[in-house]
């Protein structure tokens, strides 16, 4: 873990219904948040993809595609990093029980790679389970 600057530069919040049609709002939200940074464009795209995959997982797995359930997204920019938190009403999961998407038997599957993208594009990820929600916290350093 790096020494993080606590000087907050930008903080923004978005809540959407658990509907995959809302993903475009998430992409616009992320682009807007990242416009206040000096991340190179390819890193911005990585961050947007990680956020999109996290929200997809929250919609599909966390809230079971139930549009009356909400997914909330909080993006906080600091001098040294960006922190993104995605919250759903799900119970969470055990990371160790997921199949390895790089396993030859799993490579032809149409899904199951979102977490792999997140892990590759972000510097740190953390899953937080509470009684009434599950949260994915992602950090990318500058």
C-alpha cells in the first residue's frame, strides 16, 4: 500500500437503478470525473472500464438485475490517487470460490472476466461486506 495523500480534490456521487441500460450514465459520470485529472487517456480508459465492470457486477450479481434496487458510485480524487466505491444490496461473495478466467477450460466462456479486468487495471481493490450492503473499493495511483 502506498502513502496516500489525504488532500481531496474532487468528490462526486451517482446512484442508478440496477438496469444495464444505465451503464452509459456511468461511463459519462466517469469521463466527467476523470476530466479533472492528469491521467493519460489510456489510463483513463482503463479506469472507466474497471468502473463499468464493477457496476455491471453490482447490477447483475449484487442486485440480481432488480431495477428497484440501486447501485451507488462514489468517486473521490486525491492528489495522489483516485478512489472509486461501488455499493449494491448484495451479500458479497468469496473471491477464492470464483473460477479462474485464465484457465484454459474457462477461456471460451462469454462472461466471468470483469473482476480480472478490474484487478489488472486498478492498483488496489477491496471488498467490504456489511449487513445491508456490499461494496467494492478500487484505487488507482497517479
